[in-house]
C-alpha cells in the first residue's frame, strides 16, 4: 500500500472538502489546543478554512483537521489532527520530534503567507504522533465526520500479545465490520505519550453517531443490533485494557466536513 516516493501524494484524510477524499493516514499527530477565550468560534473556523485551503495547494502528503469537541472531557474545545499520508511525509516535514519543521517545510509555510500557523492558539497540550497499526494491511481505510478519541492503557507485559492478535485476528472486523463505524488502534512514536496507544472510533457521518449513541453516550438499540456479531471480539480486546481505560475521552466533529 505504501508508495515508493514521499513526493507521490496519496490523498490524505482531507485533500479536498469533498466526500471522495477522506482516508485514514498512516501517521496522525494529535494536539489538544487551548484557544484565546476572547476569540469567537466563527473567527476560529474562518481562520482554519483559510489555512486549510493554502495547505491543500502547497503541501504534498500533509494536511490537517480541526476537531471540535461535542461530548466528553473537552466539549467545545479544539484538537488539531495533523495528518500524513505516510510516515515518510511526517519525517520529511518534521525530521525531529518537537514540532520543528524542516527547511523545505518552513519554505512552504512561507509560501502560504501563514508563517504563524493557526492563529488564536494560546497553548498546545498532549502533542503526540501516532502510527496507524496495520496500515499496510488495510484496504481503503476511511476517516469520518465524527471521531471519538480514547486513550486505553494496555496491561503490563501484554502489549506484544495485544498487537499480535490485533494484526492477526481483529484488524479486518475493526476496520469495516460494523456499518458506518470503524475502529482503529494507533501507537505513539513521538511526543508526550510515546509508546502508548490511541483508539479511534470513526463514524462516517454525524447522523450515524447520533443513531448509535445517545447524548449521554449510551448505546442505542440500533447500535446494539449492529455490534452484536462482534461482541465477543470487542470483549476479548477489552481484557487487555487496564481498568478505567476509557475514563479519558472526547468525541469530536470534524469542521467543514
């Protein structure tokens, strides 16, 4: 599935705002943002759209989503998902950890006229780069309008067994076994959570999200029906998690979907 050259652009999560180009990337950098409280959401949204259009024009293999919390720990808060088609693109633009652009990357930022990056950001928290586990084995992995982020801790000394079973037994069903919902596991290779895992529950549309979960986060009868064939697998996966694995969570909607 990988391409030979990082200069060959495989369409990312969002190379346009059309529904035909929303794919999961191999590398996903997640950063929780604290915005200037005096700035209204409409200004943040407009700024994001402007920057995003410039990114589309100038950068190959790199893009980003601005996600806004709709439930959980960070309602109405923003998280940035920096998306790289392949790990090689991430390493090209950001050859070292810490968010320092390569010279080529900085030159491209200057070309956009947006050297300051996202305006209105006062602080960045929990900035971590993750690699999508099983990326090469997935066929057309999809992103979605709603992204539920979870930070499960794997029980000590069970990481290797968990990863083996994920690749050999569960990957295909998690990816496309549930209508309108894909589950992805990623592992951090840089940043604050290096070596830790990220779980994404990706709903293809906001309507699907609301059909499956109530405002309080309870599953609906419709969800229970579609998940029933996969319950044994999901329960088995859960045995590898520490207690309270999903205490920290936020569900986000992707802006300008």
